[in-house]
C-alpha cells in the first residue's frame, strides 16, 4: 500500500523522559494530548481559536503528534477524515467553542456512517456561562450525539479525583473510537480563564493508558457447520463487496470463492478488491441482464463492506429477496436489500476464508452465466463509447486508463463515482469516496487530507458543483505536487438530469442545476496550482500526460463537456436492445 501509514511522521521525535517541557498550565489539556499520543495517535488537525488556546499549545508542543493547522473547521474535519481513512488509524480534531464545532458535523456524520475513528476535541465555556449571551458560546453538550459513538465532557483537573476521572473518560473515548465497528467520538473540554498560561513540567509525567485486548477470532467447526452446509447445497450464490479498506486477506479469500461454479463475486470500485475472477463493473453488466430471468437472480446473497453505490443492484436484489448473510462487525441491523436473514459478526476475511476451505462448490452454470454477460456488456461498452460524441462518458474513457499505476484515486459524489463504476481501473493503489452519507461537501478536503499522508500521487475526480462547494479546501498550506484534481466542468448539477424525478420537474433548471461557468483557472492561480484545460478528445489526450507529469506544483485539469448532452448519452448507455 502506498503512503507513510507505517512510518513515523517526519516532525515526530521519541519523547524523552528526563527533560523539562514548557506547555499549557491546564493539566487536563496537557494530559489529554499526552494520553492520545500514548494511545498511538500521531496526527491532529487544529483550527485557531481563543477558547481552545490551551489545547492548541498542548497538542503543538506534544512531540509525538504531528499537527496541521487549518482555519476552516469544515475543511479541517474532512481533511482529518481523509487522513484517518488513508492511514487506517485515528486522527484528532481540535476546535474552539461555539459554531466552530458545528462546522465539524458534515465530516463527523460521514465518519460515523463510514465507520472511521475520528477523535473530535472541542473547547467549551464552563457550564455556568452557557446561555448567558457571552461570545462563542452555544449548548455543546451532546450536540453531535446522534453521529458519534461516544460523547464525554471532561472536567478541569483540580485534585486526584478529577485527575482519575479525566483519565478514565479519555481512555474510554479512545477505546470506543477504535473498537469494531470503528467510529467518531466527541470529547468536550470546558475551560475557564486564564487560557494562555504556561508551565514547566517533567516529560515523564505521562498519564496512564488503558489497553483493550481483543482475542483473535476463532470460528469453530460447529459454528461454521450451518453456513458450510448451506453453501454446499445452493446453486446460485452472489457475493457483493461494497465500500471497504484494502484487505489482501479478504481479496485472497474471495478469489477462492469466485473460482467455484455456483458463485459470482461483484465488487464496487471503492471496495478496493481486485481479481480477474471478480466482476468490478456492476452497473454495466447488470444493464445487460434480463432482470426478469430467474437464472441470474441469487438464491443466497453474501455482502461485505459498507454502503453500496449501485442503486441498480439494490433495486434488483430487493425484487428477488434472496436469503441474505451480512458478514462484518456492526452495531445495528443493516437490511438494505430487505431480506436479511443473519448478521455474521466476524471479520469478513476470516469467515470467507473458512467457507472457501470447507466448500467445494455445486455444479452449475451460475458463474458462467454472469461471466458471459460481463463479456457481452464489455463489448457493448466499447462500441457505445467509440460511437459517442464528446461528453463526460467519453472523457472518463480516456482519464481512467491514463491514471499512473500506484495512484490513490478519490471520487466525489454525484456523477463522478457513477461514471467510474462503469470502468475497470485496476492500476490504482486504492479508491475512496465519502459514501457514508454521500454528500458533495468535503470531497476536495478529504482528498487533500489523504494526500498529506501519502507519498505517492493522490488524484481527485470531482464535478464542478462539488468542487465549488469545497473550494476553500485548497486554501490550506498542505497542497503538494503529489495532489492532482480533475474537475468535470459540465454546468453543475448534471446528476439531476439523470435522476428520475428531478429530471422531470419544471424546476430542474431553476432549482436543481447551477448553470454557471466555474472559474477553474482563477481557483488554480489563487491557490498555486498549475492549470490545464481540455474541451475535446484531442485536447484531453494531449493534456493528460502533461497534467500527470507535473512535478513542481499541484495540478488542476478542467475538463469541459456539453451540459445537456451528458445525461442523454449516459441514459442511452443503459438502454440495451
């Protein structure tokens, strides 16, 4: 896997136990930063403020934590989300009191539904000052309660009892964030004045950490027997892999299952799984399937991963109601296909590996049928794109194969991720998108955060509406030549022309679409990006190598396509005669 996820950040030094350090006089803030560092938290994204001054000092002077300073709290939160997802480890967020915390909410909600362990730390006024018309003061208690795994308000440390209580609450929060299924937690820190006092202390005054030991999962033969027996008698088994972190063990296990004649494995682009036996282009293959033909419908469905992008597949499976096993640790019933029969609460790689060990498969045509449709769909795909005029779909047919091997791909919501789902893109190191909540906000900041912790190239493909929404993400000091952005400039809101409902309303153009020319070149100039533009097949083919080869600055490529034509071309793609 690309990046520095297993490396110590370049500004982090091992803490010495015999030196005096000068930091905030607020013991609780000092201990909070030290305790997170002791738990292995290596990065924190800070936003300036007055009430959080002791926290800023504590984190910036904690030598084991690398800090990033981002003024805009919404951008900061999405950057931390991208870092956390890319590193597969928690990242801390630190903000001041008041509305600053509310600006975290979109990214925190994405983290909650994507199962990403963000550690949200907010400064607050002391309780007696709430609702007293004092500045930067709101009711912060539990304000994120519905989108975090745990909330706590920690006391200022004044004696051994509050020191113990403070320590216990922080340990509890960190363990909650990292326990499966992972998710964000909120640590609220009421602080009284003075806020900027400093104190010298001995570095070995490190707070006590609490560890949680999770034994290796062991699936006994007895526990596996019903699943093995069922898999050995079902003639049509479909495995669907949705949003996931890269997992080589799961990849190998699924590959073994996919070799069986009664099993077909469908993988989404953001499942981060790749094998010649898998079908990674679900929508284009499903468009070629006669959805009234029971031969293609599964009798047994196994799902792994998070939210599924393909609405076509969800609708298809809801119509057939197959027996459904969800494999993975979760804290809620997730019955997306409306036919869930069992939740197997173990790691998917272990469960599927045990299945692959024990099941030899059932003779039949199920795998062959789906592979035949895959070949048919690929032939149609090539013909259709070859005959298509210049449009978004045509542009993606050039962009995706041109992405250099090892690149980490980030996709915004809207049409970008849907177009990407129609193509194979096996050369990328991973592919991510904010599909927990599926908002268009924060895509740029999330990609930037991922780029900050990856030594290789990170490419964001986004729409002009998504880009404009989060353009402030480019204003940080953390843009590097490794960060590339492709903006599909098609008038904004093109997704609504494709979605049944908005596309049929008289308000389509007045209320749903943006209808403005994105000043992409001005954004590039403002934030120090090298700018490229393409408005035809020929110009795109010429610009792509230059864009990817840029080594001195981050780069932005604006791909201009016809507004009205894009949706008609995409709709036509799914009409198979």
